[in-house]
């Protein structure tokens, strides 16, 4: 915080004079501080382009929100994997059977494997009726699905789907970051351009004000006409209007930039002028190849096709009958199981069950739908590939065009500046009219505005080429297209 130290000295004078002098000094000091301190109330924030991009990626609200939501997809994977972990659950029962009390308490340990096999172990203490006493029992059960629901392809699908959704969420997060960087670059250069334009507007207003004074003086001497003076007045009015418009636009862009950086909207920035972005352009085919190896949207359609192919395999497998083999062994500590007229401590069970629908209507419809989705996913790959190829070519064409226009705008600016300087000199010695100066001034303003605009367009279009080729932000390797089999 800026604090100004004020020293007040008292002198030995008469009472009223002393107090009047003191009051005047205090009043003058208060007024001075009131005018000086507001200019320091809001410090400017020094930024270069690299720092601005770093702040956007670190604290932009959309980026933070997107990053925090990645935890949800990771939690979904853990939730699906938990179905294949060891589970320990209570195994209790209280009720009536054939008019007699029935109770059981114990626990159950089970685990399901990725192939579909499930192993269940029960340990319990049971009582049936009041005269039998309690019985301890241990059982081991094996459940094995056959045909339709057998194998890792079907049973592991929930985990695979959660993992694929996690990859999609991570790609969406990376694409959000890329979009934010492009917005930051565009707004940064817009602010630079508008600040330069406002400085140029102030210089233009000063030049036109001086020209207007000179024109009025020469008009009073009869050396120029009223029309020339009115023309300068019109140009000055237009320059002031343009300055006000650029100032309002600059404030609007500054607020957008502050919001993008998650800063208060009244934050003032002092931006460092970056050099004109220069891109080492390779041939178009190499740029297209780079894009197809890096673009995350292309990786997403490849993943969608992979998911669709896996869905066809699963749907085809489910056309088979649904059977389940159950084998169970139970041992009790008393003779409770009748076997061939004798009582035994052991019991074995083996059964095969099925709930297959002979018509298989639903399964057939699901298979046809999966086949349609697979074909559509293949088409989406080609559509996205062609869009990327066109976008890369368009962005390269735009960048090359902006580079050429920037060079031409620089030459036009130099010519217009020299022309304005010469016209003002000739007008001062009476060899040219005010019309010539006004025309040269208008041409210079147009050339200056064109130079500032094309300078920003070169840099922004260069970053857009990097975005089109997937090179703006390096994405994690497992999110890129080259991890998938090409079609």
C-alpha cells in the first residue's frame, strides 16, 4: 500500500494566525492526498503472454471445474472394480417354517472373478424347532455362467466402459484447456492492439487539433477555404469518436480477460508487447499427419469406434443360451442330511439352470442396433478425418495470408507516414492545400489501423495453426489417436 508521509511544523506566532495557518495546511494536505491517492488505489498487473497462459491454465474457473470433475470418472472405475473384490456380508435369518421357529446367523464371504466365476463361502449357526438344538454349518459354492455370460468380454464390460468414460472426460478437460489458451491469446493481442490504437488515436487527435488551428489561421488570411477547415473539423470529430469507441472496447476486452484469468473485473493490466508470432511452416502433408497423430477429437472418434466394435462382439455373444452351473458342498457338525436312508454330515449339490428365451427377440434387436452403431462409428472416423484435413489446410492458408498482409501493411504504413509528413511540410509553405493534408491524414489512419490489425491476426492465426495440428498443448500419450488401431 502506498502511503505518503506528511510532516507538519509549528511556528511560534500569534494564536489566531497560528490556527489559521494550521487549518489551511491541513486542508491543503487533505485535498492533495484526495487527488493523489486514487491514482494508486488500483495497481497495474504486469503480465507477458506466457504468464497469462499459465494463469489461465492454473486458476480459470472452467478449467478448475473441469479438473475437479475428473475425480467422478475415477470414482466410477473404483466402484465398478469393487464388484470383483472380496465381499464379507452377514448371513442371518429369523422366521417360521412348518409352524416351528427357524433362525440362522453367520457370515458370507464371496468373490466374483473377471471371467464370471463366483465363489461363495458361508459359515452359519442354525436352529430349526425347539427340540433339535443348534447346528454349525460351513458351505462352499461355485457359480459358473456358461455360453452367453461366460468370459471376460461380457463380465469386464462395466469396468472397461468406466475406463473409457474416464478417457473421454480427460480429453474433454484437455480440449477445455486448449480452448482457454486460444481465448487468452486472442484477448491478449486484442488488448495490445487496442492499447496501441488508443495511443495512435491520441496522436491523431493532437495532429488534427494542430491542423485545425493552422487551417483556421490560414482561412482568416484567405490562404485556404472554409471547406478545408470543415473537413479537418470532421476528421477531428471522427478521431475523437473513434478514440471513445476504442476505449470502451478496450475496457470490455480487459474485463473479459480478467474474468478469463479468474481475477476481479476491475483489474488493470500492463501487458508486455510480445514479438510477432513466427511459425516454422512445414509442408501441408506433414502438418496433416501431425494433426491426425495428436488431435484429441480424432482420438475420441477412434475410441468410439473401438467401443462400438466391442459392443457388437458382446451383443453377438449374448445370442447364445444363458446357462449357469452351480456346485455346492455343505458340512454340518451333526447328522442332519439323510443320504440313502442314513444320516450324514456332508451334502453335495450340482445343478444346471437356464432362463433362456427361445425367441431371443431382445438379443437379436440389440445385435442389429450394435451393428448399426459400429457402421456409424466408422463413418464418423472418416468425417472427422476430412474435417481435420480441411481445418489444417484452412488455418495454414489463413496464417500465410496474414503474414503476406502484414508485410504489405508495413509497407503501406511507411508510405502513408512519409506521405503525411510531406503533405504537412508542403502545406506549411503554401504549396499544397488543406485538402491534401486531410487526405494524407485519413490514409495514414487507415494504414496504421490495418497494420495493428494484421499484426494481431498473424500471431492469433499462428496459434490457431498449432491448435489445428494438436501441438498447442502437449496431451498425455494415452489420450492421443496413435494408441488406437486405425481403420
